[in-house]
C-alpha cells in the first residue's frame, strides 16, 4: 500500500527579517501531509503480510498438535478394523494336593496338562463401524486444524495491520509536530518584532505539547502492537514492515455468502463432529449384535490315560437389551441430533456475522473515499484560509492553531477508519480455510 499522505519537498529556511511571510510560506509549503520521508530499509529486509503469515504458520505448535491428533486417529482406525488378539491358555488341571499321588502330573486320571486357544469373532460390519468411527475422529481433528489455521492467519494479519497503522499514526504525528514547531519560531519572531502577542507564542507551544503527548501515546501503542505481532512471528515482529496489501477487494463476495457457508471453518468443524456422532451411533447399533468366542483346548494326561480335546463356544447374553444396548443407541442418536441442531444454529449466526462484516467493510470504504475527496481537502483549505487571514492581520494565531488541530484530527480519524477497514478485511479475506499440509489433501 502506498503512503497515506503525499510527500512534499523539505521546507527552506526564510530570511529572519520577515517572520510573518516566513510563517505563511512554511505552513503553505509543508501542509499537514508534508514532511520528507526518512530513508527506509531495503524492501527485501521488510516483513510483508505474506511473510508474516508463513512465519506464524511455521511456528505454530497448535497446528502440530492437530496433525498429531489426526495421525493418532488414523492409526486407531486401522487397529479397530482388526479382530481381537487370540488368547493362549496354558494350565495344569486337577492336580492332587494330598495322598500318595500328591503333586503328581501323571498318576491321577483327572490330572491334565492343557494348552488352549481362544478367539473372539467380531463381525466385519462391527469392525468396519469401529474403524469408521476413528476415521471420523481424524476428520474432526483435521477440521479443527483448519479452523485453527484460519484463526492463526486472521489474528496474525490483524496484528500485522495493527503495527502497520500504529507506525503510520506515529509518522503522521511526528510530521505534524515538526510543522507545529515552525509556528513557535514564527510566533516568537513576530512577538520580538512587535507584530504579535506573547499569547500566540504560548498557544503555539501548547499546540506542540499536545502533539508530543499524542506521540507518546502512539509510541506506547506501537510497542504494544509489536508485542502482539511477536506472539505470532517472534523476533521478526520488530523489523520494518513492507507495504500493506490493497484492502478494497476481498475473495469473500457478498453474493456468494450462502454458497460458501459450508466452507466456514466453524461450520466445517461442526459438520465433522456431526459425522463423528453418527459414526458412534452406528457403533452402538452394531454392538446390539453379540460377538461369539470360540476356544480349542488340548489336554494331556498320564501315559495310562487318554488325552482330551475340548471345543467351546461363548456367547454374551444381552438379556436386558432394551435397558442397556437400546438405551446406549438412543443416547448416541440424541447426541447426533444435538450436534446437528447446533450446526444449523451456528450457521445462521455465522451468516449474520459475515453479512455485518461485509456491510461495515463496504461502508468504511465509502467513508474513506469521502475523506479523500472532500473532508481532508476541506480541512486543508480551512487551514490555508486561516493562515492567509493571519498573515493579513485579520485573525489571531489561535484560529490557525484551531484549524490545524481540526485537520490533524481529520487525518487521524481517516487513518483510524482505514485501520478498522483493514481489520475487517482480514476477517473476511482469511475467513475460509486454506490447504497447507499434505495430510489435508488426503
């Protein structure tokens, strides 16, 4: 973005014997928007908005956490789709503990050395449902990552704009301070020459003091803005910033709001949670069908006796299904309905929010255009008129100072509106998620 204020040529020092014309020439030549611009660092060494966004994303541990959560769910999905591990059983059965055959493994006909294998046969539909449940959990983790990424980008952009416009505000006030100091010199020279009142000197000094106070406030806010930006980009927050991007256009068009609502990160997250709730309900539905467990055991007895083979089947008895399995399924279905209703309500809220942001952003653009075309021009003309009247001895210096103060306030207000507009632009421009990791493309 170009500088908000036009660049004027430096002011040449006039002869000391003509203080009033010098004052008029100095003020007219400088203007409120005047002042030479200091040397700035090379553009390559500046922190642009895009560079800040990339740095913030690279430094984010929150995104790493969600990537890990997604990987965890994907791994669990694979494990949940497999049969339970078989159970190996080794035992010594019916070992006598007293009498002449005590602790003998071969003399008593009931004593057996046994080895068995047990396997629970979980149905494929149930295993697929459990696997799908963890897949949906992984999707929810990626949706959460997408939401956190948009929040990170939006807040980083807003912090960048905050520091950018705080610096613009400080530069504006510094230029006005330099120009106001000329009024002190001119008023002092006029007073010494007997052409002005001492009150004009004090009034000019008071005007500079007021600007100094605003400069101190602007510096404090600039420092705080740098600290806020450092939260996202680290030490890079304190290097000079690059030019701001144009804020008069955004990818979020008003006519496409409804079609883009599903891409809103909050809505996408709620949709993934609804899908997870549906998957959990399906698991509960599959759990109404019992899993059979089969077992095979081979038992060896003494040489005088026959060896034994045992085959068994175990089946859970869901004797109170209406109060257990049915109620678990009903609870999961109610949870699904809850998340669906919350998603619908959140969609209405986010739609209204986006419409408010767009309306305010567009209104601010119109206000900025009005400031550029009329308000600042009128404030500048009033200052010039007051200066001309002062030079002709028709008005006191207080009128010039009052006009200049109003012009400063007008320019500061214009800068404040642009800062608010940039904040809204960041809300809109970085509202929808972006794909930035290979896992998200899967």
